[in-house]
């Protein structure tokens, strides 16, 4: 079981159990799988998390390029235990 912990301004706001058979979309769109509320800098569909060949992956959907790992913008990444990224003001 994979779990995504979402912090907003350091406080844990959500813990989402990820389904490996489903693509999870994150953003401010009301029907997003991972709803990121109340921030103008968040796109309607910011990123997606999915499994490909038994590996969890993160892929950026927004053209804004605001998802950061260790302070650097990314387009996609493989995720594993302890993988952390930021979409200000959220931390994952």
C-alpha cells in the first residue's frame, strides 16, 4: 500500500492511499483525486501519480513547472519510500 501525506504550511492536511490500478490527478479542480484547495498558484490539474511497470511515477501536468524536488523543478520522477516533493505551499 502506498500513501501520500500532504502538508499545507507544515500541518498534515490529508493522507491519501494510492491505488496502483488507477491514475491519481492532483490539483484544484473539484473532481481531482487529490484536491489542493484555496491556492491561486495551483493548477486545475497539476500532477498525476501512477504505476508503470511496478514503479510509482510522478508526472507534471501543469505548464507552470512549480513542482520541486530538492529545490529544482521537475517534469517527471520515479517515486519510492521517503520520496518528497513540494508544490508551494504544499509538501508531499
